[in-house]
């Protein structure tokens, strides 16, 4: 596994970066009983990186995997490079152009 994919990269984040990514996960990712094979760690981290309003910043796949694990989302298979999680397809993260109230946001 490449170093940038190692979940221990999470420990290298600054206090502010850690706070930002954990808050984003708590607000935008929802748990589910069934594994989600549509959204993997690398793709989910891209949603985070593009969420400028929430303070998204460039983050390695490994650091994001570590943040997800720190948030209580255990991976389906830790030996994989890109982790699957038990998360809902209806998580806010996957609908960035829709407000929390369900209204489409238009520029």
C-alpha cells in the first residue's frame, strides 16, 4: 500500500484540518446497515475536497480513510486501497447541490 493510502496519514493532519474533516463527515455521511459499493473512500474524499463552503481542502486517501474510521465508520475490507463503508446512498455528501432542507440550490 502506498503511504498516501495509509490510514495513519490521518494523524499528520493539523488540529484545524482534523476538526474540519470530522465535522464534514458528521454532517454529510449517514450510516447504513448494508455496505455501500457505489461510493469508495477516494470518491467520497473528492466530495469533501470540493465542499469549499465547509472548508474542504486537499486530503490524501489515507488521511480521509483514517478520518472515516475515527468517525466510527469501519471499512468493509481494510486490505483494499479504496475502502467501502456501511453508509447510505442518501447521505448529504452525494447531493452537494441540494440544501439540508431538500431544496435544489441554484447559482
